[in-house]
C-alpha cells in the first residue's frame, strides 16, 4: 500500500513540476518581447538552407534558438548579407522584419553604384514588428547581434529612430525606414563580441593573408551564387550585379572588376570592420534614450610566464591561428590617426576585447542587475576563455551555451 501511495505521490509531484514548468514557459512567452538574432560576418539565418543543416546559433552545440523557443521565448534569426556593409545589412533587416522589398536608399545606391532595390520579403520575419497589442502599446523587439551583427543592429536602431536625412533629401518615394521616428519599436540591443571600434584583423597591410582569403571567398561565392546551389547559402549581393536572384529579376554576371570595385569601396563589410570604418560608423550612429543596451566581451589569450607576451589559448578555434597571434603582437601605435595601445592585443581570436566592450564615445556602465539603465551601455563582466565562434557554439559545451543564451534573454527582457 505504501508503495502505491509513494508512486501516486511521485506522479503528482512530477505532474505539478511539469505544470509549473509549462506555466513558467507560457507566462514568459506572454510577457517577453520577441527576439531577433542577427548573425555576423559570413553568417547565415532563417532564409538559407544551410541554417536547417547547421544552425548559425548553436552550430556543433545544437539548435540554440529552438531551445529558447522551448523555454517560451519568441525568437527568429534574420538573414542579412554575410559580407555586406552595415548600411546594406540594416536595410535588409528592416525589409525582413517589415515584410517588404529591400530599399538601400536613392542617395546611398547612387553613391555606391548599385541597384537601389533588392529582393522582396513577402512575409514579415517578425509578425508583430511595429504592431500594437490590445492595449494599444507597441509590441517591441529585442535585438541580439553577434560580431558584425552588433554593428548592424546599432545602425538599424539609429536609422529607425533618427532616420537618414540624406535619403529624405534625395526624395523619390522614400522608405519608411529612412523617415525615422520608430525607435519605440525596440526594447533592447545586445551585442556579442561586436567590433564596435573595428578589428585589427581587417588591417590589410598587417594581415595580407586575410585579404587574399576574402578575395577567394568572393570569387567562390560569386560563382556558386550563379548556380542552382545559391539558396543553400547565398551571399545576397544581387544589388551589385554579380549574383543571381531570379525571384526578383536579378540576373547575375560574375565579373571580377565588379567584385574588386566592391571590395575596395566603403560599402563593404571589410571596410566597416577597419578601425577607420568603425570610427565613421560610430560618428553616424546615435543611441536611443529609451532602449536598454547590453554588451558582452570575452578573451581567449594568455600571457606567457617567461616571455610576458600574449598567446592564443589552446581551446581557441584553430581558424583564429591566422589572426589571433598577429593581434597579440600588434605593434603599431596608431591606425589612420586612431591610437592603438597595448590593450588592443587582448582578443577573442579576431576581435580585440576592448573593441567589443563598448563603442568609443558612447556612455557605459558596468552591468548591475538591480539598476539597469536605458540609453547607456550596460557592460557585462568579462568572459574568459571564450573565443569569437564560441558564441555560435563551435566546439562549445552545449549546456554552457544554452545557459549563456538563457541569461542573455533574461537580461534583455528587463523592463519588458
Ligand atoms: Zn550599399
């Protein structure tokens, strides 16, 4: 009899636990705003087949966004040009969220010599974007950006609120995105190891091998994106004219001169990633007073006990052996007139830890869970032994990674 009662009690406890878990998940879903995750350089998202094979957010550690959904969060992964400039990526992000055709702007497209319009997103990636709830309040979004995705969401938020005066002045059917006044759509911005002040790895003179690799990637992508393999992982550069996008009438023309002119222009991710490009972006970007800003920064190097020099940790992704040692021993004291001191040598493999801390010239404070402020960077404590692709889960502990993203969502949900 005792055994039967025990079994019944255990079942009841498990049922209660399950109910509590379900309630917690449901209640969180009801109270938290949706999350939009924006990938970094050469990344991918919901619209590309590769994401269903290897999710950007999780990679070898499993599907992190699927896990967050099971925890009750409303999440989606944007797909912006993997190698595009922060401007082009911000325009693509708006089109995806709103469900409309990409408008890169009349002034911008004329200045940089590409098509003004891009592909069309018939359905909004985030259904509630810009919508109001039953009380008439805007259903805001939380933006989370890894690496170049961090720069993208900062610029996106700035244009959404403050507009783009040069596009408004250019006239001719100005996109709602460039008109500004929609900052209330955003609740929070979280950057994960974003190169706010640029990356020394983008210094072509110092790291010519990276420049060579960039060219190789473009050539390979330029060829593949003019074949039926394009939907697998497309480079999204049809507006420059060298890749296909038949659904919107773009006929690609693989042309080395076109690729070269884009790579050497300022309308390219590799320019935005330089310390000069980042400084120019920082001058343009304005913070939003009512938005919560969070930044995560990490390091994955150690100081040699005898030499006193910095070296990559053994756990670092081997890919970064191309960049991290070079950053560790970087010896120039300025780039384009911007001072580079020794603190820049500490890095996560490709981004200096101090660059990911916060954008130069913007206010910041150490994160304090009891007093999170808007309109200022709430800088999370330094994460040790975490490299740049650990945020994606590459060879990372799945349990730790899920715990990390749960914390990201919980923090970003503050005040919702
Ligand atoms: Zn552009």
